[in-house]
C-alpha cells in the first residue's frame, strides 16, 4: 500500500484543528488509514521529520496521495464539509488537442484539461508537483502506462498537436536547461540523471518519439521523459494546461480526473474544470475530463446482512454522504456503509453455523509424504516459484516455445522471468549451491579426477578417483573413489 508523508502543521491547518498522534491515529483507523510517527533516531538525524507523519493509504484511493485529498476526505467523513460536486465549464472557445496517427507506434492515447484562474501558494505548488510524482510511481507504473505534463497556458497557444517524430527531428529546450537539445542528445544527457534515467528505456528503441507542440511549434513536452522549459509552471502561473499521454486510455482518464479534482479547489470557481476537445487518431472527438457520475443501486437488506447491522435506507443514505465518490462496484458501497457506520460500533457475533475444520486432501497427502520421505533420509528443499527461461528450457534441453509457463512482463532480474513448470531446475540449483570443490593436481589421484574441498575459503580435504598405480600397489583390482576431510573446522 502506498505511503505518503504529510506535514503536521499543513494537515492541522486543512482540518481546522490540532490533533495528537493518538487522536489522529484513531480517526485514521475509523476511516481506513494507518498513521506512523518517525522514530526518535530518525528525528535526531533529520530534525525536519519532527513535523512529519507517514500515512498509509489504500492502493485504490489515488485521491488520497496528496494532503488536499486526505484533508477533504476526512472533513467530509467528520461531516464538517459537504462532498464537493465537480463540474466542467465550457468557455466560449474550447482549447483543442489533436492526436496524429503516428502516435500509434509509441503512445497512442492522450487526454487534457485546463485549470483556470488557479492561485498557488508555495505549499500547494509543492503538493501539485508531488502528486504528479506519486501518480507516476503508482497508477502510471513509472510512466509506462501514463505520463503527465503540466504547462503554463499563458505561455503557449492552442490548438495543440500530439505527434510522434523521428528523434533527430525533435529539438527543444528541456525543463531547467539553458539551451536546446535534440532528442538523441537529451537521451544521452539524461542517461546520467538518476531521476530520469529509469524512464529512458520506455521509448529509447522506438523508431519515433512522442512530442506535443502548440500552433507556433513550441514544444510542450516529449512524454514520458521531460517537459519543455518554455511552458514550465511557476508560483505565478494562473492557467494550467494538463495533458496526459498513455498506452492505456482508461488510466489516463483516471490520472486526469485525480489531478483536476484535487487542485480545482484553488481556482476562483472551486471544483470547476475547463474541458479540452481532443481529436483522437481515429477521428473521434471527445471532451476531457469526463468526470462521470452514475447511479448505483444496492439492496438495503443485503448491505445490512453483509455489514452485520440493521439500519433503514434513510440512515444508510445519510451515512453515505460522509464518504467521497470512489465507487466501482456495489461492494464499494457496502464498504463505505461499514466505514461510515464505524467498525468499532459493529457488534461482534458468533456465527450461527457450526462447522468442523478439515485439511484439503492434497495438503493432508503432502504432509504424510513429507514425513515418510524425510524418514527415508531425503532432504526437502524450498525453492523459488519463479525461475529463468534458461532453467526450464535450454538447461533442460527443451524449447521455451513448447512450455506452457507464465512469463513475467517486466522481470527485475534474469533469475525470475517465468513461473516454474517443474521442480527439477530448482532442486539442481540447490544441489549446486550446497558445496564447493576446486580441481587440483595430486599424484595419488587420477589426473583430472581430483578436487579440493573448500570450507570458509580454506582447504579441508580432497575428493577424487584413485590413480590405477596406487590401486595396483595395494593389490586392488576394482576402480576406487575416496574422500577425506577434517571435521575440526566445523567445531
């Protein structure tokens, strides 16, 4: 689950009162959050942490990734604030963004919106930037699914074009740089940048790179790598153009909705957003953000049964006004009722049914076999469920195409690329790691059939096939292998 750090003074200001850690932890538990104070040792090393709480949020609540979302949700939960109604307000002339067909080769989707007459403070500005970074790391899957760009609308002119061009044809001044670079030059420069380096492989090997520019050919961004310096936002920015390019259109819409709903509260008309007309590469035209509302019907009796309470439809409706809209399924409504009612208020009951627990037959048989095999002198090994492709194919003299293994899309290491289809590679690798021998020359042993036994980087013995002449001297007629080592190092 994602964890965010919030400054206590900003949180208290947003909530309208101060909280002790115990009070906030109790409130967080009722709502479904977990708070954590920094350790004393951490504060000694970094005194600024004394003003910070860490809050663990549900993985599906992207609106809680910023202090605006947390404070708004808690105030609504405490019934100190009504749930805002987000609306789109069309201007006389809509901003437009056109997506060209070339983008299909790299990042085919795009959405956009405008926040008009927004007023940033240093704290809200930092929160705005920080939310984008958190979305990039969570929902956007490190920009592989979605990349966000925010721009000062007063420095650029629509309509905007989202295109994909050969790298050598892209040239602009990237954010915080003093001069213009071509796309290949930027890729080389940012290969040394610890923050941007992880994102370069997303488009590095593509024949074309995505680029967004305005009617005057001013480059806004080269997603998912870097924005242009020309349209960078500052504390003085009053109109923000937000664009999200993506390989997943649904994720792009969620990201855009999250950004505009969280920060439209700082606009002159709070919780209003100016839509942008987006023409997709197939010619279809849509207005974004959609900010959709819909009706969801649930059965009151079913909710009461699942939560373990007994309240009327009217009371249930009143409880739901304490929760923000993040409903995907009727189960979300049931969860919201339980949270709003209060988990601690739900009476604990012993189930009306009486059952006898029993093992799954396969587990029972496994335990019986495990015991018998161990008694026979065998050693059980616990190996990884993931392995490399070579482990189940090349090393086993098989073709990987003939395997029905599940492949990991983006493996972090070559050792864990697929789900194992057989236990044998893991067992063989365990045997390999269980000992270490080093070949050596010893006249007593057959040449090439002798090794030293190593323990803690010291030779403790030898193993090998005895030389035929040694066997002859001792009047032995059969081949003989032997091993000798000292047990003293194990004491």
